């Protein structure tokens, strides 16, 4: 099984579409988004995923009620601060901020801990896999990235869009 990971898409619809295409080609079983979608229309391309999607709000997300309704309309779910989900026998925590993610990863309560906010790729594997896929939007670093995690090995691969 495979987990698709994205964050900080910041209304960059072409890059979100590229991420969806990549995830579908790879055949991921779940996609998580660590926040900063920004506007409600930025959720619409996620409807084309061939799997479910779980997200959390980031610090730049506006119109949260409408964003939540868009997630509901595509069969996904979005959470205010922390999403907890599973894929196979692996537990996954998703949040926007690194400070919370680091503490949760150290607790060993989850197999995979995903965060965003910094726009910087970060992969740390100790007891838990701590992962920031970088930024899907590409506005800050000029590099648009997502990650795919092999659920069996907990190996993360970063893909540039």
C-alpha cells in the first residue's frame, strides 16, 4: 500500500492537478494534505483522486466552512488542527505545524507523522516516520514537491512535479 503526501498547495491548481495525476499513476491508496489549500476552489482537483483524501487546515486557509463543504462533496475529510487516520495497519497523524508534529513523532503513538508549513522537505525516520513533503504550490522555493510513502517499509520518496 502507498500513501500520497502533499502540503502547502497555496491555490496552485496546475500543480495540484499534477500531484493528482502522479498519485493516480502510482496508485496510492490514500492522500493526506497538511494544510494551506487557501481558497475553496483549490479543493476541486482533489475530486479526481482514485482514493480518499484527508486534510488539515493551515494558517493561510480562509473560508474554512466552504473548504470543509468542498471536502465533504468530494468524499474527503478535513480537520481543524490534527487528523488521525489509518492505512492498512499503520497509524497516521497529519497536522500543519512542525512543533506539534515533532512532539507527536517522539511520542511513538503514530507510525507516520506528516506536517507542512515550512515548505521544506524533511524526512526523519526513528520510531515514527516524520515527514514534510515540501510545498506542492512551489511559490516559495520554486520547487513543487509531493511524497509517496511505502506503508510496509515506511520509506518516503519525494517527487518533483
